């Protein structure tokens, strides 16, 4: 369970992370909006450029040659930087193409236009009204063939009613591609050679009303992708930073908790040491009264006037005091700190001494004791090693039946390490007990104290070795001490 302080810290980190994501999303949306606005502004600039082309001096009299206008528009498309302008079209009020440059533009349905802009996969289609400035006279975009027919009709009308002096030397003939000059008319803006009906029809069919341009969005899409990747990297870095702060806080909390536990464990360990010293002192002081009781019981048992019943009771007292004294001795031995004084020890000599010390117990049960120890020298505390081997062999003697077999074996494992094994052919150790046999006061023997193997483990661990209990084949138990350091020659 997290405390309130940790919940508050994690909440603040989560809020910062969410705020960072929201901020970067809003910034990316703003950049996309600005980039799209730049495309719309570009389309408006192209529309204004088209209007200026139509108002330029090259087109006069209200009539524009379609071929000349398309040539100018093609030049506009070709000269656009980075080919941003892909195609243009001029539409009349009915949506028909009056003039175009570049590939044909397939207009999407009107309901798909967003504020006169249609965003395709990598293009943008814009529709803008043509800006003619203060010139309110409609411009007529007429193909060259129609202009020629209009020119011939005008010359015929001029023959019947000449508008000016006849052509003579030094006067060039009229250009058939150019409409006749427009005469001022105070009542109408239509050319004087056109009837009212023809003029209205031309305005409807030939007067441009909308400018449609197709702009490439490759540049802004790349800019959008670059901005998106930058935002993603910022969010990832922020996520890593927030996660790092979270892990740092978690580690700080765990470190503080571990320090608190260490302080409590140290206090408890100190208390246990004090209790251990007190218990060892109590056990030591208890042995004196037990020795007195044992001595009195022995005196009673040897007195001539003691009845047989009392003598039997005194023997029971002696046996019980011996048993309790043995337990106290083992407890004192277990509670004593293990200070290892390493020296060069001949392992075969120590194993032989242990076997000799247990000759009476081995002979009593007619046990076969084999000592198969190589003549190797190890680094160990000889007294503690002797005690560990004695407890292991004694434990095997108590476990096997009469005429059993016990083997002490030791050999090199590598050039630096050796191993020691004590095996027997007794009943062995049950698998569920192998993890508990080295615990204090755990025993499977009715007469055992449960401290012999615990003392062995203490000695082994004090040396930096390892001990384990494994099944012996075909029957029995095997205690193996490994990682025993060999004494290297100087």
C-alpha cells in the first residue's frame, strides 16, 4: 500500500505527463493550422496574380485572347517555386472552363469543400473569385478564331460606315487576331460592334468568375511530419523523464524503508545477542548445580545402606543430569561466536583423529568405518574442522543400524578446491526434512538434541564453505562439504 505522500508525487508526475502530451498536441494542431493557412494564402496570391494578368496592358478592350491568357497561365505554373502550383482553371458562372493551364482539375462535390478548400492526399484545390480591382467591366476570354470572325464582321461594318480615315501608306492593315478598338460609349460597356444579346451571351459563357488552382502540399506535409516527429520525441523524452522521476522516488521510498528495517533489525540483533549471552551464562551456571546433583546421586548409589530401589532412582538421576548437561554443553557451543583462525591443516590426519575418537561407538555397533582421504593440505581452523567432522560422523553412527557402513572421503575437485563427504547406509533423510535438518533443535532421533548439524553449518559457513545433504546410492545419506580451499605452496 502506498502512503499519501507517494500517491501525491505519482499524481503530480501523471498530471505533468498528461499536460505535456496535451501541450504538444495543441502545438502540433496549431502548426498544422498555420501551414494550411499558408497554402490558402498562396492560393489567394495566385488568384490575385491571375487578376493582374487579365488587367495587364496586353489585354484591352474588355476582350482577352484565350490562347494568350493560357500561355501566360502556363508560364505562371511553370515558374512557380518548387512546382507548388500544379494547375489552374478559370470558370464562368455556370462552372464551365473558360481557360486553363496544367492538367485538368477534377473538382470534388461542393459539400466536400472546407471554406472553398478541398484537401486531397498531397494536393489542395482552392476556389477563389477573380479579383479585378476597380475595373467593373467584365473581361471576356474569347478564342482566337472567334476574335477573327469578330474582326471580319467589324471590317465589313467599317466599309459601310468608316470609323476613320482609310488605310493608306504608312498605316498597317488591321490585325485579325485583335478585336477592333473599343469606342467610347456613355450608355453601355459592351463593344460597339456587338449586339446586346450577343454581349450578354458572351458575358455568361466567356466571362471568368472563379479561379481554381491546384497547389502541391508536399512541402507542408513534410513540415507537418517533421513537426509531428519532433513532438513525439519531446513526449518520449518527457515520458522517460517522468518515468525516471517515478523510479527515483520509488527507489528513495524503498531505500528509506530498508534503512528503517535495518535499524530495527540491528536493534533486534543487538537484543538477541544480549539474550544469547544471558542464555549462555544461564546455561553455564546451570551446569554447576547439575554437577552437584550428579555427585550426590553417585554418593547415594554407592552407599552400602542404600536400598536397591533408591539406588535405581539415583542411577536415573545420574543419566538425566548427564543428558541435560550434554544439551547445555551443545547449546553453549552453538551460541559461541565462530572465530576462524586459518592455518595449514592436513585433512587426512584430522579425519584419522576423528575416526580414532569414535572407535568405542563404532565398535559397540560393529560399524565398518572407512577413511578414504587424500593427503591434501587445506586452509582451515583445525579445532573447528575437527568438531564439524566429529559431529557429522557421530550423527552417522547414531543413524545406521548394527554392522552398518560409514565412509569418510575427501579429494581434490580442482587445483584450488577440495571436497569432503561423510556417507552412510542408514535410513537416510526424507526429502521434506533436508531443508530443515540444519536448523537448531530439529532432529529425527529420539535421543538427539538437534544442535549437532546446526553447529556443523555454523562452522562451514564461518569458513566460507557450503554443505548439503543428498541421497546416498543405493541407500543412506551423504553430507558433502564443498569449496574447501587448498593450501597453496609458497
